């Protein structure tokens, strides 16, 4: 799918926590088939922007439009990869069990997974190199393997847009390189990825597009045009921002669903 189509549009988007703006008047386009890094200092609104796409935050102003002119993307499906610290990794569930959760939204009430559902799960496990780990408890995995499990869950869901909240946080160098390889491959395959990213150099070398925030929008577009010295200075020069989400619990349980 050519990247000239915008599958996601932010039009004057403002999100507030009480009277405090977390995002203010954000207008930006996300091309279909792009990998976009959402960047900015701590508290700039990166996670808030992702959760606003999911409808988890009410918009004080503006709108978020999903879909583009291509018939296959009129009603795109969203898949979300939460921050690792919000997941209860001790919950007793296998790799396959997590990936199967990706099929739950498609199941009607009391309906068991079909052979088609099982095939999609198997395909996602295979693509992420998890087939041999399918029966292993998630707490027994490395950080990089755990991230791949949630990417596989998103694939099994059949998503068009993948929203990743700080996917590189807490990963070692090997796991980070493994994850960037996966995301570059997804972009090459025409999948649309948005990821909140702290490391600007990692974003520069591994993402096609960027959105640079500090509550307001500093820049959006191709990554090289966004990460200029002037833009980085403007985004990071202010020493204080609101927290991305003051209502976020210190730890939440992602399982079961």
C-alpha cells in the first residue's frame, strides 16, 4: 500500500487531565504503511496520544480519523502493546494463551475458537519465532521474547495499525536489535506501526516517520525532517511537562481477559 494514503489523522486534538493539557492542538497525518516514532521528553504526551487513538481518553477538542481511501482500510483494526511494567508477568498463562487472546474480540459470546482462529494463532507464533515456546509460561521468557509474544498477539488479532507503548523499555541490546529488525520488516510489508520511543537515535535509524511532541506538536513527517537540531532543541528545552497520565496505576494486570 503506498504511503501517500494517510490511514490516521489527528485534527486539532487536545486532551486534558482536569484543567491541565496533556496534548494541545495536535494536527498530524500518519501515512499508511509507515513506521512512526512518537517522541518527546518525559511527560510530553506520547502515551496519551496512543491511548487517545484507542478511545481511552476523551478529547477536549478535535478529532482522530481512522482509515483511508483504500477499501481494505476503511475500518482499520487497532492492536495495542502495553508498557512492560503494566503487565503481570507472574500470571499463569502460556505463550499460546496470550497469543490466543488476540482472537477474543472476533469471537461471539460463548463461541469457541474455530480452525481459522487456531490457524491465525499458529501463523503469528511462527512469524515471531515462538512456535517452540508456545507451551512455555510467559514468566519463564526473556524480555525480548515477552515482547515478541505481545507482537504475535497483535498479529493474531488481524490488526492494520499497531500501537506500541515504549516497546524498547527495559530490553537489552540484543533484544532491542531483534525488535527493531521486526518493526523494519513490518514497515517493508506495508504494516502501519506507531511506537512511543525515548531514544532519538534509535528512532532516527529504524523508523520512517516521526511525531515530536512536548504537549504541543513540534514537528511531524519523515524522520529526518522531524529530528533536526532545531526541532529537538525546541521539544526538549522546556524543563517541565505534565505526566503522561497522572491516573495511571503503578501496576495493572493485563491478564486474564
